[in-house]
C-alpha cells in the first residue's frame, strides 16, 4: 500500500481478487498483508477481525480515515538545513 490511501489500494485489490479463485479469508489476509505499517498497527488492538472481506475493508477504510485526519491535524515543521561547520 505504501503511501496510498486505503481506498486507492482497495480499488486496485478488487480488480485482481476475483481472478485468484481464493476464498474470502485468504483474500482478507492478503489484503491485510498489503496494508501500510501504520494501518496494520491500528488493527492490532482489534479483538476480532471481521471474517468477511467487505466488512474487513470497511473497518480498514474507517481506520484509514481516522489516520488521515490525525495526520492532517498535526503541525508540520519545515525541515531545517544542516548547521554550517
């Protein structure tokens, strides 16, 4: 997933998933494996992950939205040039 938002990642995932022939739980695990580290960290406190792919994607979308909002509300500091020697 890298720096893409979840919706973009999931849209691409949905293009290929039907052609794999994999069952729902396998697809869910593959989707999870491709998530950003930040989103995977947000899934850790979840006591039970939804078994359905759609339900899991809905949870990820909600978590990603919260993450994007939190990141956009953080103050951004300009990077400073290195000190001169």
